[in-house]
C-alpha cells in the first residue's frame, strides 16, 4: 500500500518540513530522491509526479527528524537502523519517547530466550533472517557494553548474553516424533540435536525427559533484556557520535521520558514518526480499535535456590523450554515463565501478592514435570508484561509493519509508521523488523517491506484510500 500523496506544492511541503536553522546545507540529494520516490509512488501503485524535483530550486539542507515511540526491542532496533542506514553526511535527529524509559514495557520483562524455532522445533518463517539480524544487534550491544565496562571499572557483573544453549524435552510420544522429524532440517547457524533421556541428563542432572527425547539447541541463548536494551541504546549514541565526528554533520539521538497521548502532537515536528508502543499502541486515539491485535498478559517469576540447599545449577547446563520455561541466570537464580492471560488489559508490570502466588504455583506445577528440582527453589518476586499478539497467518504470527497514513487519514506531511504485534517472539523479530521499517522510512517507500508484513492492511476496513 503506497503512502497517500498530499496535494501540496513542493514549496509547501518543504517549508512545512524544514527548519532553516537546522538545515544549513543548500542541497540535499537524499531529500530530493526521497521526495521524488514518494511523489512518484512505488511498485504497489500510487500516482506519478516527476515535476517536483526538476522544478525545485536550490534549497536549504534537509535535516531528517525522526520520532520513535517506545524504547523496547522494536523502538531501539529502529533507532539503530535509522542511524545506520540514513545517508552519510546528513544531519539526523532521532528522538525516542518512552514514558517508562528503556525497557519499560514487555521487552524489559521478557524471559530473553532466543532461537529461531517453533515449539515443534520447526524453523519459523524467515527464521534464518530473523536469527541473523538479531545476532547482529546482540553483537553491537555487547561491544558497547564491553566498552562501557572497560571505562567504568567499578561496573558490576554486566554480561548481556548467556550462551548456555536451550533444551526442549518432548511433552508426549506424538510430540517426540514431530520434534525428531522437524529437527532434521535445521539451520547450520543454530543446529538442533536429538538426545535421549540419559544424554539429556548428562547436560542437566535431575532432568526428566519422560518420552526419552529432548531437542538440544547448543547455539540458542538467553539474554538479560534490560541490560541488552541499555547497551543497544549506548551503541546508538556511540554510532551517532562517530558519524558526527567523521562527517562533520551532526547526528543526535535523545531519549525523552515522556508520555505521548496522540500522534497529532508530533506531526509538525518530525518528518517521520515510528510507532513502537507494543501492547499500548491501541491507546493512541488515532489507532484505537484499528489494529488487528489482541493482548495477552504474561507473568515471569524469579526463584532462588536457598544458600543452605545443595544442587546448584551448573554453569554449562542449558536453560529449559517446555510448557513452562526456566531461564537460568546463575547457579542459584532462575527466571520461570510464563503465564498466558488472553485479552487482559492489565499493563502494570507490578504483580499483586495473590497474582504472584497463583502464577508461581501454576508455573511450578508445569516446570516440575521436566525439572522436579525446581520445587526446592524459593520465590523471590514476579513481574508481568503485556504481549501484543498479531493474527495467526499461514506464516505463523507475523509482526505488523507498514505506513499508517492511510489508516489514520493523516493529511500532514509527516509520515507515520508502525512496528507492532511482536507477540511472544519480539526479541527474535526485532532486528529484521527494525531494519525493514527503517529502509521504508528512509526511502518513503512501503514496498521495500516484504508484503507478508503489510498484508494485514488489506483486511482493514478503515483504511482511507
Ligand atoms: C512474560 C513475557 C515473556 C516473554 N518472553 C520472551 C522471550 O523469552 N523471548 C522473546 O523473543 N520474546 C518474549 N516476549 C515477547 C517480547 O517481550 C515482546 O514481543 C516485545 O517486548 C515487544 O517489544 P515492543 O518493543 O514491541 O514493545 P514494548 O517492549 O512493550 O515497548 C513499548 C514501549 O512503549 C512505551 N509506551 C507505551 N505507551 C506509551 C506512551 N503513550 N507514551 C510513551 N511511551 C509509551 C512503554 O513504556 C514501552 O517501553 C515475552 C513477553 C512477555 C510478556
């Protein structure tokens, strides 16, 4: 779906977009290219207008001003890719708005388990690309984190990624057969091994693999989501600084701890606004009730093995994934998740005592089927997050991307974009979706996004044509 083309003159468009104080350079080739592409439409259709570029006289430098709403996995990935891919030598300002700061939504609560497979060990749609892009962002964040740790020698522990692998025990005989079949076609960059119970127990003493089968993903990992997001933000700052120094054109990224109550308030300020508000996207009046998303609250409990108890979890032992998951953080610390409370609207990360007790009991009874030792661990606390679940398609739960101007009927020059519906796999998805939307934003061209991500728009009756 092509972005709508407003009936504005080039001068009108420019003067409303440009702030002369911020645009010292008389000619900006990116802007000319971007505008002409937008005016011409794209391969998805749209009207043609080639006059604008040739008719325009030299103009002040165009400075790209982007607003990203939300500092979770989606928002920070978009920030990184915008800085990375906007043409070198242009002034760029990226403002990230988040009322709760970095990782204040579902991303900060996520278990952080990362691999490209479905619960049946089938490679997800675009799994190889998701995996590759996600690993690249992790590497970027780890590099920034390590540099920070060297600078601040008193910094505590601080690792982001736990590379201990993940093990998935079969849940039934039928499930075991399916796992074996799917595991035979796995990615080279994230292999799957089938283990019998004895082999699985050599990795995890005390494990119970009732159907004598477990899938081992040695390359899978778990991350510390908040620490990761902080590091990714630092990486964005470092990139902006380096680019400013090397080109002499200022690049800047700001985090604004601010609530955004509607899109309209931003349209005069920015060239593009990218909405990455997770499950709260529906609270914007312009989008309320217009997106095909369901919400689902999940609780994660933190457990510790009491100091007096023996049976520490070995450093090399993988985390475990089944009807519940156990993401081990250290010999005596584990995150256990998660519950699925469909259609809940409860956004609060805090969990009441009753809710915590109920959820933990449910999770322990599920986890103890494959790891009975968990009953000896004690509850420390719990946190909750709200997932934004997209519709199920033939490709699985595909995130929702695209331009929003036709949906909200916006007639200003600001372009609005969505990265939403990251569901229960936002960590895996965020690298690729951030890259794709950035390419679309920079080129003003939605058609650079594979159609499966924007297909949801075809089914929306409220699209303004
Ligand atoms: C319990 C649980 C466990 C999970 N475990 C995993 C896992 O192991 N692996 C995995 O890949 N995925 C996991 N997920 C899914 C993953 O967390 C989500 O897919 C992902 O966090 C979505 O990221 P996001 O950036 O779209 O949204 P969010 O992280 O929710 O970010 C949205 C941000 O917008 C901000 N915001 C909202 N409204 C406003 C406003 N009006 N103004 C300003 N700021 C606003 C919020 O503060 C928030 O920081 C889990 C989810 C839950 C709930």
